[in-house]
């Protein structure tokens, strides 16, 4: 999603020295966390390796074979060297004819795992690399399929892309609703996950019909919805994108399944899991790095979660924490190989409408993000916190939100509902919300080309103030013992205190040995092309 050269990005006149300083501070603040992520693995990273190599399925109780196999290797020889060598050594020794049967036998305690050396290690490494390459080749093929479909069917003719949530809990009910939304103008369909799935340390298997306030993220559900959106894409004459969530305790695995099944966007931000699901910071930073490597290879646009901070912290007082998080997310993404055109940084229209000049303040915050990240497909989130149940007031607030999106040239606009945070929206609510977006887009047109804030006006002054506060916070983070992890523990973001030694999933973090092997990461980090013959 590279910005078209014909587009005119509205910009603020920010001091380039201040902007450069902010970015350098973000790199310094992120560095210790990057080092941590590069020297550790997790049970979910290792399960993702097996899934990339083709391991699917679950036992009669629904526990995936990937979980069984990783648990057996960990119990036998540990995960410090990674799961790949012990697994492919066992296959080479004839413990089982394939991954699935190896996992089944391991679950029954019938497999002996070793840490091979010498020629046995070379044989295991060869097998693991071939299996990993076959999986990455499938990801590459899915990306090529997307490129071909976009070239043949076409992209939506306008920006922002209209992003709509569809998730009933039943994947077979989601399909007709998603197709109806696409016919009504939605460009991106988001299937949000069933409540609590982020806390499951396994990925459910198969098509599901029993999710609560969302639909389970599974490989089969991905395949079903992707096929449905391909069908409607041909009908409406534009490629309709599919979004899900790569977050929580299975972030690397869900990212892998998304890459294999041609999802187009994934919500992917470790801070969301840390702050709002109390997932251990070490676990989720390690998982985030691997998942973003997969997303980069798959050409998947990530959506970050800065908008969530403003549901628990004041949107004026805490505006600078959004900017700090965006700068940190940019740093983490670049380190993992994710380019700007796949970096869907999040921000939101969440200022209390009773605050004087609230619309101008929202403009300032949105335009600051647009100026700092001109090549990123920014995701602009609608008002939710101050929706009261007055649907007329809510509809007007959503209209203001849509107008800011047009004035500041946002790329991805999540459709706001006048019943947001009050009741589960009806289909008619979605239709009215889409009408609101379409009206504002038609009426505003390319308003961003004409919107140039006065250099000393409130919009420009407020943006410079927020950037200055962001720099101050980054300086405090880099100067403090413990750095970013300490800032998270102290509740700097979203008002949530999350210490590095607390939260869910810490027991799934493992310090890598010097001879750790991950054949998938090796391919993703090196950007190694995979030849088609590995699929033969």
C-alpha cells in the first residue's frame, strides 16, 4: 500500500531536528527490548515453526498437535536450542514418518528426543530447513496471489479505505454479513476474535460457531472468510481485504496462519496484550518480533493499538503517549523487517466532545501522526469512550470523525457506529454508519489538499506541544534504570501497571542457547528467496 505519487499529504511544519531527536530516542528506548527479543524464544514461537512446516490438527480434546509436540520436546531436552533440531532428528531416526504422527506418538510418550551432534545434527538441520522453506514458499505464493488479484480486480478508488467489523461468533453467519458489508461499501472486513481467545495458549482447530462477541481465529475460519471475500471482490470490482488479530499468547502462530491463508491486515501490537490482557511483557515482545517478521514476508499490513490507551487515559493529557508508542512501534517494526507501507499505526478520535475546541485538538493529533509517518497506512479509530446512547449525537460525532479522516488523509478508517459501546450494532446501524462515511467522503473529496493550518494557530501549536511532550517522555524512559520495561511497569501507557515479572505466559519464555536454531527466522531475517521446487 505505497502512497500514490498523485496524493497530496497534508503536513505540519515541524522542526526536523526535533523529529529526528524523537526517532533517535525511540531507537534507544527500544534497543534493550530488541536485545531481549533476539535472545529468547517462546513456546508459541516454536509452535509457529511447526505450523509453518505444515503441522495441523488437534487431538480429540481440541489440543493442537503443535502444542503436544513442543511440550514433549521441552520435557525431553528443553527448548533452549529450539524445537527444530530435536523434531527433525527424531524424524530422521525413524521415530515417525511425518510431523503429525510424530506429534501423536509424542503426546503418548512414545518418542525419545535428543539434541543431535555431528552428522546427525547436519541431517536434522537439512530436514528442518527444507520444511521451513516449503512453508515460507506457501506464504510467498499467497502474497503473489494477492498482488495478482489486486492488479486484476483493482483497489478501492478512494482513501481512506473503509474498515468494518463483522463477527457474530459463527463463521457461517459472518460470511453473508461480510459479503453484504462489502456490497454496501466496506473495503476491509475485520473478523474480531471471540472474547478471551488472546488468553488461550493454543489456537483452536477447525470452523467454529460458538464464539462470544467475536469469532475464533482459526486456520479454517481464515480459509472460509478469505474465499468468501474473494468471491465478493469479483462481484463488486475491488479487492476486499480481510483482517484478524495476531495478538495474545498465540501471536506468532496466528501470524503464521494468516500468512499461509492470505489475510491482508492483522492487529499486531504487543502493548495491547500487555496492558489490556495482562500478558507478560517479555513473552509478548518476543512473540511480536517473530510475528512481524512473518507479516513482513507475507505483505500483511499490521494495525497497532495506540487507540486503546485513550479508552483508559485522558485523550488530551495522554496524547503524547500515543505518539511515543507510534515511534516505538515504528522502531520495532523496522528492526523486524517491516517496511513503512505495511505499518498501520493506530490513533483515535477520543477527546471528550465537551472539551472546548475538541474538534481542532483532534485535527492536531491526527495531522501530527500524518506528518510524522507520511508513508505509513495510518488507521484512524472512531469515538467510543464518550458515546452516551444518544444516537443523534453519536451520529454527528462519527461525522466529525469521518471529516478529520478526510482532512488529514488517513488511510484506513474504522467505521464508527452511533450505538458504539452501548449495544451490539444492528445491521441497520452498520448501513447508516456506512452512509455517513460515504457522504463525508463524497462531500469532502480531497479536502486534505486545501487544509493548511495556520503556523501559529491552535492546530499547529497543539501538535508541536504533543511532540515536545513525547520527546520529554522518551528522554525520561531512556534515562531511567529499566527503560521501557520500567515505564510499562509504572503505568506510563494507558494507566496500566504491568511489571516484567508478572502477567500471563511468563513460564513460556525460554532464554536461547548459543546454538539455538530457528530455520523459519533464518529465512525471514535474511529475506532469502525460496525456490518453487521446494514445494514439489
